[in-house]
């Protein structure tokens, strides 16, 4: 436990739709939690970012509806200008535990029963149906994401934020300066510019150390513990290009 403990919060599309943003910010404010803002951004969530963020749920029956939900396609269908989440890094002693306690249980119905007053007690649960109209599960619109552990917080913060989205004095994870160019196009990494590719890193840019090591391994065709998509997703945030 340290003053550098960090956690990722996402204010999800149902919270934005219901104007609960101010309530969530107030509830998590430094006055109540002792936690400070280390980073914040408005993110139009690509399916690449959503699928990487929720990779542990890949293959579960609720996975497709979870992706639709967090990308804003349920609450802002046909309104791409409103399809966004607010991503925030909170920082301070015991950040993960404090935010999870105030958020409450994942399932809003359980949250209402077990912890009235928690943020997710204001969420909703919806039945998921297949093409035949048969009920196949639940979609939990629970307003807020909060990292589950310090390890998950590190994975998620590095996935949503570049180092320079966070003031250097608030960096909790190691960074390195890139000495080479990395470009991305159509699922592939390249060290040379290709037409319509996105420049992910240029010499001199600061990256998370683990991302840079992953990119170097992928560029050299060596096995990497982090996938290319998990590194790239944040560099494509708000790029206004068709999904690559
Ligand atoms: P978690 O990784 O536990 O934070 O879950 C991520 C999100 O997936 C939750 O906020 C829910 O929206 C959804 N979710 C998790 N578990 C279930 C479940 N058993 N049924 C439906 N949705 C779920």
C-alpha cells in the first residue's frame, strides 16, 4: 500500500445517459475518499479497446452485449457523437479497495439488496435474448467500472492511458524512451511508414516500459506476453479513423 496506489474508473454510457457523472465525481471526490485525479479523458471506445479491456470475459454468453454496452451502442444507438466513456485514474493509498467499496457489487440488483447507497445500486439489469427471442442471460448496466486488484489496475491504466496523459510526478509504472519508430496498420506492426498507417511511437517518445518491450518483441517476431492490440488500442483512441 502506498500513496502511489492507482485504480482505473470508467464512467460508462448508462451513467452519461442518465446524467450521473456529477454524482459519481462527488461520491469519489478527494474529500470523501482521499484519492486524487492522476488522469482523465473522454474516450470513444473502439471495439478493439473494449475487447482487450474485457478479454477475461471473452467467450462468455454476455460478452457481445457487454461490448455493445461499453462502446455506447445500446444507450446511444445511431448517435456516434454521444458514444463515449469518461476514463479516470484515481491515486492514493488503497485506491482499488476504496473505489470498489463505494461502487458496490457488480450486479445492480444485488447492489440494491446488499449495499443500498453504493453507486451501482442505481444501475439496471436487462435480459439478453437471442434471434429466436429466447433469454440467454443478463446484461448488467452498472454505471461504473472499477479495477479489481492492483495487478488489474496496472494492466487497465496502461491500456487506456499513455504515460503523457498522466503528470510525470504521478507515474506509478515504469516508462522508457523509444529509440525507434513503430507504425500500425490493419492488425500489423511495422518499423517503417506504410500509407495510412498510424505512427504509434517515434524516437524520443515516452512509452510504458512493458509496452515498449512488447513492441520490440513483436517487431522481432518473438513471443510477447502482451498482445499487439492491448498495446495499440490506446494509441488509436479518438484517432477518428475507421477501425483498423
Ligand atoms: P468485471 O470484470 O467482474 O468487473 O465485470 C465486467 C463487466 O462485465 C461488469 O461490469 C458487468 O457489466 C459484466 N458482467 C460481469 N459478470 C457478468 C455476468 N455474470 N453476467 C452478465 N454480465 C456480467
